[in-house]
């Protein structure tokens, strides 16, 4: 049965056509991936389905009947449920409270917490979604928060579950758990729509795939009939190199040295302990780890936004442990922050103002910004880093995620740095842009820059880094030149990788 | 072809609309406020036409009324700018009132001691002294925010009380002129700002105000420091990651903000009162918040908003006198303007239709 059918859906934002005559059929009980680059129109389409946007044209059939979904409330009534990329949870409330909010079971006009707990427990057991029922959201892991989101949707008796890039925030192990859950939901008769731009996941979990590009449906195929290469090509519209070629380079002098760096938190908790890193000219050192294991704090220590408790940071022979950020940047420290939108860009500014950020004093004469110099410089950066935009003066908000990232990377690589701290440089970025960013990082390596690549993407680390350190709970737990994927995944999850285990996980991953 | 052409026009209109979006919303808000105001007037049993014509006449009807309006506009320009400057760095400076009192007091006292100076030195100097006094009053909350995280809304409000009372105290203790009214002696003739229109109290202060608008506009659009302050206001962590010292920028912006608020006091003393009198302000510092909100924190927007509020203030008196409609209605209209400005979604919906 076709549980959902989109018929020539058109959605425009001003002149921009986000969905261009979308025809799409979702069958009951399948896991259907919507694959596409950022800005391809996946989320827009789902927001239309969920009643958040109104399409200009087109119809939606639900269970083979035409229906109008004007608001999310209606969508929920019709058995739709959406698990957003950014969780919609209230940190200070417990998991149960979050799940029942808006649909609380009542008793004499008061919330019947006992019944609520029972109901939540029952659903959680049914689908093997283990959660701590009375724990506050702020105290549970990201993976568990996602399970709460799923339970929230199931609690509202959803039959069709929409997942918007659910793996972006998860560890490799949590991803495996999520996939198990998805299969279980499918076995329970639910229909799942899975929005993603990751090829591997698509191959791994879906029954059918629909590829979207620039608002149009390119094709819907059975997963078993396709390959990552074919999908990538449909998605980007051209041949994509999934693995970059890396030449061996000679290493030069030490550029960055971190010696016994430790950071103790407010509550005397250890955030970073005895971190030692040294990076030479022309070397990419990868720092692997699941986010939340001290990477952000290390990033801030290196940038100078956090005072280290003990230890030293040396850049190009000078100690910079207590040097302010501005001076560090002057000394050739370049930084691609992990959350570009939050820490790398000013969303209300136009492109030029964002491109000079951190480097504004080079364009200042007698206290005044030199607009002509700025424009010229920005044109160069935008061209060189292929930032697709309409004009220099448009708001950076108008750019797609990939282009925003390219802009930040362009800004940071254009200042002729000695050392580049690249934190999650491809997070949330589509395949085409990833290729471009990786090539640029390798170009920097060729130019003898020292690079620290903080990442949670195994493939990225394995294909770019010369050497990989693994960080777990604030400590470097391993350092090697070559890892297998399985080994790295396990180390990131805090497990000592014995040979047996590696073999076992390896088999499991292959069997998946 | 025809359709294409039509689309082209629509596109152009959207572009124009986008460019003036803020102004269009503000004007619609003002219109709506007057509309709701007219309903209130009607319900209270007065003639709407009579009321509004008296209001308009009182504000702009003749040269004298116009000068009165502009005179009331000047302090609002300064206090409105002060609030807008604070907003640029992400701070809500409610301390304009106190900073203005400090500015007024410092100017009044300084003129007494510096009266021997020639006019062309004396006037700029006492203006700067007034500004610096306001600046000092802005520095305290800025510093507390940077060092301890104390919320500026709370500290600036407290600083208002301290500022108003400390000037009263100093006045009564050291500088009070003989007589029943708590005021300083008149400031020397040389320190008074020349009148623009005879027998009005509209002085050169209006030019000073416009000059400050231009300076602040250029400051935020063209200078590095302005850029850094705004970056802190727009995205503090991005600013810090880029090596901008956000604490320093916040303190600086509070000091600039306080300086401009201080000028409101200085120009009142030098142009209108010619002395410092306790409780001289009808709340210019607070109305400045509304002015900044209506002006969307843009220097030139503040000018227009200040004129509107100045006109309402001036015209309201005439309306009360001749149409017998209570002044309170003006306060209601002012409130409504802000209400509608603060609810842009409402207006967006109205305009879409």
C-alpha cells in the first residue's frame, strides 16, 4: 500500500524553488531514505508533510486518500511523527515528562505520573528503547536523548516516523543502536522516512532511496540495485571522488606542541588530562573522538578562550599558553571552529564582514575599515574557495550550509597561517563540499602547514590524517599511524581494542 | 511575455520592500497606534478629528510650536542613541536617565568654574565634561558585567537611582542657589547655547544632536572599533573566537552609550534650563528606550523616532488645552506604537493581506 504519495509538490521561497514538482511514493512498512545535498529540498518536503509549510501547488495523499495538513497538530493526529535533527527537549524535565508533554494522562485534572511512567515503560520495552525513566534530559547522553525523541513520537501513536539527519550527532556505536531500533520499528509495522546526505547509511539501512537534487526528484531506486558511487553521482550530478588521494610528504620542524596540558572543570572534574600533541610542518594529525570527550575544550584551550590548568602550548617555538587569542592569530594560528554557525559566523552580517572577521585590523587605516580593499580581498576568497553566492553584500544566512562552511574555511586558510586547527570541518556538509574541503586541507599540507584535524568521521580521519590520536574522556588513549575502521570506532567508544574484539566488530559491521 | 514582465515588476517591488522593510513596519506600527488611539478617543466621547488636528497643530502648527517640538526632540535623540549604542554590543542600557543627570550636573558645575575660558573652548569643553560624566556612569555597569557577569539591566536601573539622588545630594550640600528651589545658580551667558529662533528655547543643540548621529552612524558603519563592538553584540562567541575581547568591547560600548546620554543632560542645561535643577527630566532616559526600539537601533531611525515622540509630547499639551483630551492619551499612543513595533509578525500578517 502507498502510505504517502506526493503529487507534483511545488514550494517556493521568494524566487527560490525549494521543491520543484516533487512526485514521491512511500510504501507502508518500508525504510525510505531521502538522500540529497544540503539545500536539495529534503527537509522542506518533510516540513510540508508535517504541516509546517504550505506548498504552492500539489497534493498529498495519505493512506491513498487526499488530505490537507495545515499544522503539525493535524499531522500528529494523522499518525505522523518527526524526529528533528536538533532535539526538541526540555533539559530540566525528566525523560517521562518530556515524552508525555502535551498529551499527559490525567487523573482528577492532575497529571497521572504513575500511569505516564507505566505507559512510557511499556513502549520503551516494546521497541527495546532503553531509557532511564526519571532522569533529567540534561544528565543523559545524546543517544539516549534521541531515544526519548523517538518515544515521544511513538507515545503519540505515530505510524510514519520521519527522521531528519538522525545520525549527525551520534557516535558510531550509537548509530548501530539506532539502526537496530529502526529495523525493529519496521518489523513492528511502522513506516520510516530517513533524511540524510550520507551514502553509507543509506546503503546500510534503507529499502528504497529517493535522491533529490536542487529541489527535484532525480530518481527512486531499490537500495539493493544501487551502489554508493551511483548514489553520489545522482546526488551531486557529476562524478565524485569518495576517497582523496594523498601523497607522502616530508615532515619539517615542529610547529605546534602541546605539553602535558590539563584542564580541571568548575566542579573539580577532569576535562582534559595530560594531553601531549606535537605537529610538524606538512603534517596532518587527526584527533579522533566522539564529540563531548573534551575536543571542544581542547579547541578552546588552543585558541586561547579557556585558561589551561597546567601544561604548555608552544607555537613555532614561542610559548603561547597565556597569550590572548588575537595575538595567537597574529602568530599564524588559524582556526576552523567546530560549530561554524555558532562560533565562526555572524549570521546577521553580510559576506564581507564575515570574511574579515578576526582579520579586520589588516584592513584598517587610522581606525577606519577600508571598504575597497575589503571587497577586493573578499572577491578573491570567494572565488578561490568556490563560495556560491549572489553578491558580496548578501547576508551569510542566505548561503547553504556547505557554502557557509567553505566561507569560514576560505577565511581561515587565506591568512597564510602556520598552524591550522580544523575542528569538524565537514560536519553537516554535503558530499560535493566535503570533497572540496578535503582537497583544500590537503593543499595546505602540501604548502607545509601543520594541521590538527579534530573529527568524529572515521573516513575523514583515515583518508586525511598522517597520524591519529584518539581522545576519550579527556585523555589521549591511543596514537598510531594506521588504524582499521573498526579499531578506531572501538577506541573512540572507550574500549580497549583487543584483536579478538576487532575481528568480531569487523564481522558485525560487514554483516550489517 | 506579459506574465514575465509582471513577475519582473513583482520582483522589483519585493526588492524595494526588502530594502525599506524596517521603515515600512515602523510606519505601519505608528499608523496602527493612531488608529487604535482614534477608537479610544471616540469611545471616550471626543471628536477624533478635533483631537488629532489639535495634536498636529500643537506639534507643527506654527514656528513656535515647531521649535517646541524640536526642543523636546533633542534630549530624546541623545538618550535614544545611547540605548541604540548599548544594543549594538548586545547590552540593554536602561541607565540613560542616570547618565543624563550626571552629564547635566557635571556640565552645570563645570561652567561655573571654567567661565573664564573663551566661548569656543568653553562650550565644547563643558559638553565633553558632561559626556565624560555620563560615560563614567555607564562604565560602572559595563565593568560589573564584564568582570562579574552582573546583569546590566539590574545595575543600570540601580545606577539611575544613585545618579539622580547623588546629584540632588551634591547640589543641596554644595551648590544650591539661595531660595526655595533646589537648583544651581544660572550658568554664565558664555556657556549658553545660542538660540536658533528668538524667544524659543530651540538652540544649536539640534545641530550637536544631528552631528552626533552622523558620528555614531559612521562609527558603526566604517570604523574597526564599531565593527568589533557590533560583532560582540551579534554573536559573542564568534567574536571571541576571532580574537575580539568581548569584555573590553562591552565596557567601551557602555562608556560611549553613557557619553551620549550625558550629552542629553549637558544640552538641556546649556540650552534650556541654563542651570541644574533637581528632577528636571520627565523621563527622557526611559523614553529613549522606546525611541531606540522604534528607530530599530539605527542612528537615523532614532532621529525620526525622537521627532515623533517629541511631537507627541508637544502636541499633546495643545490637545489637552484646546480639545480637552487628557494627556494620558498621548502616553497610550506612545505605548501602542511600541507595542506594534515590538510585534512585527502582526504587522507582517496585515501587510501580506
